[in-house]
C-alpha cells in the first residue's frame, strides 16, 4: 500500500509504455522478495545494484525487522539507502544478533 500509491500516481502522470511499467513492477517485487529473503549473495547484490554507494544490504533490512516493533527503538527504516537512516539518526549496526 505505501509503495503502491506513489507508483500509481507516477504511472498516471508519466504514462510509460505498458511493457516498461510491468518490467519496473516486476523488478520492484523481485527486489522486495530479495530484501525479505535473508540471503546475502554477491550475484544478487550486483543484480539489484546493492554494490553502489549508500545502498542498504539485506542485513540492514533484517535489522529493521528485528527492531521495528519497539516504540522508541525502531531502527533502519531505509529499505534501499542507509544514508537516510544516518541522516535521521535511526541507523544501527547490522551485526546485532
């Protein structure tokens, strides 16, 4: 829901070719599945461009799920880029067990 409204608005305003729209949506779903898989693969990190600067690793997102239910202790909200968590003070180490 939170990601759907901006995408629907963008598709309505920009009106991309349907094939481009479906490729984009499929890549976002695939990246979301990868984020929640817990896998840390060099190949998949390259495919989803996680090797670029400031991109959040899967471990970053896993740590978010470890702390997201703590009212004042929620961490690692940035799904794609850890720089946002650093800027807003919600960045925590991804090595916490």
